C-alpha cells in the first residue's frame, strides 16, 4: 500500500482506522495511543473497527500532567520547562506509551482544544503530535481551527494519517 498524506486527507475517520488496521496486520505490528486533548478519540476510532484487538491492545488517556508522569513516565521537569503542549512532552508521551504497552508504534497528542485555556504563545487550536517508539520520535505542531469538537477531530485525523504514512514508509 503506497500512501501519501494527500491520498488520505479526504478519507473519513472509519476508513482511516480500517487502513491503519490493514497496514498493522500486513506488517505484524501493534500500535498504541497516548492522548490528552483528544480524550481517547484515537483509541475509540481504532477500536471502532472489528478485529482491532489484533494490533491495538493499550491506549492511554493522560489528561492531567500527573497522569502523564505516573502512567507514561514523562519527567515533571519537562512539563515544568515546556508545558504539556510541547514537542518535548509529546515525544516523551509516545516513548512512554510504547515502553509500557510493548507496541512497536505509537502516537501521542497534547493540545489546547478550547474554548478556554489558550494563551498568546499557545492559542486555542494549538496541538502537538508525536509518532514513534521508545527510542525514536518525530513530532509536528498544528494550529487547528473551529470549536472544541472540530479541533479534537482534526487531531485524531492527523494522528491516524501520521501513523499510516509512517508505518507504510517503515
């Protein structure tokens, strides 16, 4: 399956989750998700597909910083220095999720979904995503628009697309 972001961008979430499942089965890998602002949206979308337990065993909803530290091993010093919505924190989240779950690939999301909570430096719609495993991670910054639901849905979409593209390439 040769995929590109452009070829995936118009697909609905269910179709993206199905594509991810096909790819995971073909490559024999498990995936995990460490989520903050999406509140389990990635895990829910993946597990909406029948048979997803073949490649998805564990997801983490770490909405509070204490949960990020306790469940994923995100150092408090990273949270204090960079804030939860940062490259450093999502990279630590995905590394911790893969370490704890044993998954070969993971995605982590932290952001400001709104309507409140934004700042000049991190306005509503600011989201960081990271993909990778325990040893290597790659993060991207997004600024999504719309209301809380729209921002969360866009983050879930990008999380799935990112997993598909990276799994296909690797």
